[in-house]
């Protein structure tokens, strides 16, 4: 991805890591977001403690807003607030510079 895109950083703590409804919503949202206009990619991590971070990448703030208002995503948000999350925080950032390193294959 070339710089000048947006990152949405969603950090959270789950109340119950075994909640099957939360896990079903999570799977559905991972599938649904792939079809969202302006979506560039995503990475997600969750610790054994229930703390997690999901970072999604977007072409524009408009694309982020459209995802936030997606009807299936709205249902997942409502469930998360009412049942799944002990806490969450969301940050939207503009990515102005990006680079990576990949080690050469040592074989």
C-alpha cells in the first residue's frame, strides 16, 4: 500500500473469551469487511487474557464511515457494547509513511 491511506485501530478487552455469539459475529465481520468499498486490508491479534487489537486499512474516511454504518456491522457493534466487551477504544489515523523489512530466505 502506498502511504496516504487510513488505519482504524480498535483495541478491546473481552468479558468472556468463550462467547460463541461474539465469535460468530467476529467471523461474519471478517467476511463482510472484505466486500466493503475502500477496504485495503486488516490484521488482528488477541492475547490469552482477552485483550486484542484489530487494525483495518482504508482508502478514505468516507469508506470508514460507510463500514461503520454497514447494517451487519451495526448489529455486531450493538452486541459488542451490550455483551462482549469489557472495554474498547477506537483510533483513526492517516498513514503518511510506511515501510517494511523482510529477511532474506536463509535456506
